[in-house]
């Protein structure tokens, strides 16, 4: 086999490799629709969590244990607009670090895969103020 045949073989292999990459195009590629890959379907939404049970079982994920939360109430879960999880609001009467009552504190909790992954104190612009609450 001469070097001319080796060169031809390499060129043919390179051309085959280059053409095989043209089989399917990205969903945003400027090619006809039948040549594009379909966008992946979004994952199905998680089922609504049992917020009452979740907060009851993971109270320390929402409140500092020394705050001695009582009269704990939760709102219904809502889909998190930032992702596939859920959000809910939690209210409770709490104490300060020195044990004195400081009144009702309200938090928005973020739930993913039946776990409380974050919590934030609500402010005046949050819709937790207009939610309906049920005791746990």
C-alpha cells in the first residue's frame, strides 16, 4: 500500500467523519425543522408536599430551637416560580434569645423533593401576608 493510498484512505475517513456529524442539529440550529432535535420535555412537577407534616417533622429547619415556636400555622403549598419545587408560608409565636416573647414571625419556606431547602423571613411585599393559614 503506497502513501497515495494512505492519503486517500485518510481523506475518505475524514470526510465520512465530518458528514456523520451533520446527522442531527441542535434544536436552535438554522436548518429545516425535520433535521432538528426536539427540545427535551420538562420534568413532571413534583406532587404537592404535605406542608403540615413536613414543618412538624422539621421544625428546626424553619425556627431556631431556642425561639421555642408555638401556635405554628402553615399556608397551602404553591409552585415555586423559580423552579420545579414548592413554596409555603409558616407563622409562629416565638421568643427572643433571652426568652422574652417577640410575637409572630412569618417565613417563606422553599421545598424540593419533600425537603425544606431554604427559608426566608417575609417582608411587606411578600404575599404571605394575604395567605390563609391552618394550625399544624
